[in-house]
C-alpha cells in the first residue's frame, strides 16, 4: 500500500510552549495560558496556575475533564483526603459537581494542564452564576488583553489553515490566535 497523500500540510509544527509566554489573569488567584480553544466542539485546553488560598466556585461539568497536576497541591473541597500533587492525573466524568481549592497554607501555587470537554456551569451560594466554556474563556482572554492586563498569548483554534501567529505576515499582525 502506498503512503497516503498529505491532506493537511503545515509548514511548521503546531506547537506552543507555556514557558515562552505569560499567562492571562482569570478569576482572582488564577492565571490561564490557553493552548487550544474550540468553540464549536466545546473543547478547551489550558495550562493554569492557582495561587494558595484560591477556591473556585462550585461548578457542574457538562463533559469530561482530564487534569494533570504539574506543581503544588490542590483538592476538591468535598474530597480533602484526595489531594492532587505534582504528577497526579485526574479524570472527571461529565456530571461532576465540586469546588476546586488550593490550601491557603500551600507552599507554592498549584499548576496543571487540563483538557475540558463541554462547559462548567458555575454556582455561587447555590445559585447559577455563569458558564465557562471555550468561548467564554476566549472572550475573557481577549478582554484582559484589550485592558492591557496581559500580552496576547499564542494558542490554537480550529480554522481553515494551520498557521501560527508567529508565521503571520506583517499585514496579518492583527490576527489574534493561531488557526489550527
């Protein structure tokens, strides 16, 4: 059998290094580095940093989550005996409900890589607050950049071509994200 014909060619690898770009402030105590945001299919891939004492609102996952902790310690409030530390991989099935928390006395921020399918429906004091999905994450990043809170990060999202912002021509320097 002959080699298949190349259907999707790119001039360079589609790659982003989290160490080569700063994160974007999210909720208080949270810094997000977007890697891949797919609004249409509801997939978001992030590297996130959570400062000691950070507790996220209780949220309901409409889809699955894969989370690899790379630094620090964190836990879900209702599972204090299951702390996640560097090297821990967590799988969350759709339908999970919990608040994420980093102990206030943690020696360092908690950091990790996550792949999220669907949305987080956020609740404060038992009442609906907001939805976090690929589109909401992207809108928050664009707002933070527009306010001068962070430089525009390089990340990928589905599109017609696979190019990175670094490869964009001077005339296309207003491109906000890499199209993948």
